[in-house]
C-alpha cells in the first residue's frame, strides 16, 4: 500500500481468510479515495467458468468500508455497510482488475461511496456499485 493509512488502520494488515481468498491488494487508502487490485481467475469462478459476481460485490463493499472507516477514524468510529448495490456489466474469465472507490457523501451518521471495477488490460468497466455505510462507534479495545 502506497499511502500512510496502513499505520492508521492496523487491522488492514490482518485480512480475514474470506478477503485473503479474494486476493485484494490495496494500493492507495485515503479518506477520499481507495484503489485496490485483484488478480481474478479459476479460484473465483462460477460453475460456468466466469468470475462470480460475489467477488465483485465483496470487493466493492471492502474498498468502500475501508475508505469510509478511515474518514471517521479520528472521531473514534468506523463504517459498516448497510446497503450494497452492484451492477455486473460484462463477464470476465481471468485477469487483473482495478477497484476504485470514492465518496459521494460523507455525513455525520452515514456515507455513500461509488466504486468501479475495470480491467487492467483495456480499462473497460466490469462492474460498478454503490455502498451506503453507517458510521458507528469503534468497539472497546480497538
């Protein structure tokens, strides 16, 4: 990760097995922009040989949650998704994709983030989504 956010979000270094299997690599993590990359292929396929939409939905929720949480971390909060709408625009069998998230609205209690997933080789949009998040207090000890 190229941004200093790694020190501010130490749990980002301890991805769950679920996210680890997705293979997301964070390049930039800021309160107003998150960029990540994924190498997708057979491990992410449906029975029909294309990347499962759940991989895109998970990526969209993940980058939006990371950016939104960083935006409210100084207030002793983190952000949890309360709605995720993902549009799947074209199938992908394998390849490296870029995931970019940017906020539309960052309010006191909620945030709205837009996320795009594009193929690295030609920049074509694979999926797009928006995530509405609630800002909540960090659990004690975190």
